[in-house]
């Protein structure tokens, strides 16, 4: 008697789908940098206290107190990212409207979704022999920018994306083509 492991393939039903094209130069989601903008009053207090303080531990306490009264500033290393994300978000909303979907987000919490993105870039003169844009920006950073743009519109959290396909191409005009699909949960029993 032989024992074989049986695999059961559960067909997935596809349902709500939103497609849209954003005619904009694709921008990558770069690194976010942060720095502390000290509160003027906190700096004056800290400066006066440090001048009379001789113990290291007290100095650390003063610095901590100064930091508590300050605020963190976050900046992106890509200045065009904000405009790109706003444009993609508006196009996603238009795609929802075209698909007769009213409620945002389309996919509620913990509903799995699939995203397919194609990024088109103008071919530079230096790339006459190159078939694909195998140079920067990195495709994962491009995807991150689109995913963050669609958050709250197509889905609640980009952790809901369980399947993705991305491609970089040369084409005019520069654009991003997106296909969003909710993957229906199969019923096992």
C-alpha cells in the first residue's frame, strides 16, 4: 500500500477589479529622513542647566527633557514624490468611480488583494540598444510609492496585498498602469 500526499488546489474567484492609468513620470518611494527641530525655550533651559551641571547623568536628563519639548521633522529624499502620490491617488479614485464602486476603501481590513503595475519611462538617447529600463529607479521603490498612494482608497493597509506583479518598460507618455483585484476567500467546507 503506497501513501501519497494529495494536494488540493482551491480555485480563487476574482471579484471587484479597478484599473487605472496615471499619466505621470513614475517616482520611487525613497528613504525618509528625520531630524529633531528643537523648541527654542527648551534649548534655552537646557543651555542654562548644562552650564551649571557637572554630572553626566544630569546632562543626559537635560538633553532628554529638551528632546521631549521638541518635535520630529520627517523629510523624503524625493521632492516629486508627494505630487506623484497625490496624482496616483486621484486616478485610483477615478478608477473606483469607473468601476461603480463608491465606498473607500474598496477592500476592507484583512481582505486579500492583488496589484499589477506597469511603469513606463521615456527612452533616453543613451539607451538606444537597451530593451528594458534596467537602471534606477528600483522597481520595489516604485511599487512602494504606488502602494502607499492607494492606501485608504483601494485597501486599508498595504499588508493586504498578497500577490503582485510589476514591470518597467519604455514607452511614451510616461505613466503607471495599475490593475487592482480583490481575491475572494474560497470556502473550504
